[in-house]
C-alpha cells in the first residue's frame, strides 16, 4: 500500500490489486476490502 514515495500510502478504491493467477492488475472497489486496507495501512504507518 506504500507507493514509491515513502510518505504516500494508497488504500481502498484508489489502489490496484494483482490477480494471483493471471498477474493482471485491476481495481477492486469493495467497501470491506477498503476498510481492511485502511486498517492495515494505519497499522503499518504507526510501526
């Protein structure tokens, strides 16, 4: 979730994920996933 700029993080509907089978990148705008990504990013920032 950390971008190539160490001070910028992207979570939720602004990120792309990579399909593990096809290796293609795609947007996954789901509220549950966005919430989880936000919590993970916040936890990582605070470490």
